[in-house]
C-alpha cells in the first residue's frame, strides 16, 4: 500500500521528490526529549544564554545572528521551491529609471520568488532620490510587484549653470531627465532658494492672480523674494509682511493695472511706500532666474 503524497497548506502536492522507500518497519524510538546528549545540549545552551544573553544583545550579536539565520532560511526555501522570478511589474513610475529600480531590487530572472527579502528591497527603493515611498509584493507564481509614490517637483532651481528639481518640501532631487511637464515648473534663483520654496508657495496661495502670472522667483540676500511675471514685470517683495504687501499690490493692480502697464519694477520693500520703475529704466530681463 503506497504512502499518500504530502500536503502543503491543506492542498495536495502534485509532485513528490522523496526517494521511494521500502516497507515501514516497527521500531521502538526513544523520544527526542529523552535523548541524553540532546538534553545535555539544551541545558548547556540555556545556561550559556542566561550568562551571555545580555552581552550578546548589547554587542548586537543577536541581531546579526538573526539576520544571518533569515538569509540562510530564505536561501533554503528558495532552493526547494518551484516559484522562480520571471517578471517585475512596477506601478506609479513616471521618471525613475528602470535600471535604478532593478538595481535597488537586486534580482534577476530565475531567482527564487520566496527567497527575496521584501523589506530590504523596499528600503533600497526608498533610498532613490525620486521615490517617496514604495511597497514590494510577491505575486505567485512568478512576479514581483512594486508600487511606488514618486516625489513631485514644483520648481527648477538654477544654481549657476546647473538646474536642479525641487519638491514641495524644498528637497533637491537629482534626475537623469526632466519630469513630465517640466516646462511648466516655476524657475527659482538665488542661494538658499530651495529651503524657502514652502514659504513661497504659501505666499502665492494668498494671491492666485499673481501666482498664475508668475514665471520665476529669486531669493535675494537670504531674506526676501523678487517675483518675475510672464510679461517681464518684477515685483520686489519686502523682507517682512510679504503677504500684506502682495495683497496691497493686488488691490492697486485691480484699480490701476500696474502689472500690465509700462512699469518694469514694482518695489514693495518699504511698508508705507510704493516705487515704480519704467521699463526703459530697467535692464532687460534675462530668460530665467539669475
């Protein structure tokens, strides 16, 4: 009478790699817990654990041992399982390079799907500049499924001849190519501008009319903003109470169309005075922030 095939997870396995054996013979086997050598080894390990456990934890040895054990376990599981990687699917990618994703995952076709460390893969993905968060999942029988949330650029910072993308948190983000819609991003200039982009966006939220006309913004002297509109008009904001100054400008523009007339500079740096400079008295505005 043949032995029944082993079951995995409550389902019958469709293959059996074990070698065929002869009839099972009745044999008296002493329980493992009554084996003298095993019992002595357990006692020894418990004693060593009590004496050296604190030291091992303090030195980080236990953490390293656990990591090594996990790696060995994944290797063993990978060697005996039939689920091999054939496809990597990525959702949410706009401009993170495929090569950067594959390098972070550190996988190749034929690798065991069950042997992949999902947490370590996720951490490596989130170390990529453009990636804000990521998840990595196994999809049996052969797919690694990656979902990413990319950082969104809101501005391009000109630092000399170099252009760097800026996200809403002021983080500078390197990229091998410009993201989709880069031509519509706000141009920033001036040392330290990325660190203050959040303040600028909040300021513009109070006056959307000005925000819709804005082409560039320059952080001047580490203390204030100059705004450059699409028609070339420059708005020099004060160091303090920039919101109040911008609101006053919106009122005056509604009454006198200051931003659409012959003025090249609207100087709001003094709280109780407004200075206007005609375009003829202003140097030509360059094609980007300087």
